[in-house]
C-alpha cells in the first residue's frame, strides 16, 4: 500500500510517468491508472449546476424555518416564490 501511495505521489508531481512509476514501485500499471482516474473523477461535481449560491441556500433555509415556526404551511409554491422573488 505504501508503494502505491508513493507511486501516486510521484505521478501527481510529474516526476515519473505511469509506466515508469509502475516499474519503479512494482505496482501494476492498470492499478495506477485506475486510482488516478478515480481521484480525477471525484474532483468533478456530478449532476446539474446549482441555481442558488451557498449564501442564498442558507437564507432560504432560515426563511423556511421561520415560516414553519409561525404556522405558515410550506408548499412548493411558497418555496418557489421565496427563491424567485
């Protein structure tokens, strides 16, 4: 496991190619490529782009909580009005 981590570190810093790291650290080339691809995919976000910024989401959640505490029924229509007005 330590060899795999060292090989990944060396590949990320572009000191060695995948093939050279596989030979030097005695780790299968396919294993290195799979780990490298897995880490690159985890950086990208999946799904649709968000409509609201994180700050807007916090404000919306506070508003929804405040409305529910006052007894106002929270419906999809109410949430949409809060978001788009």
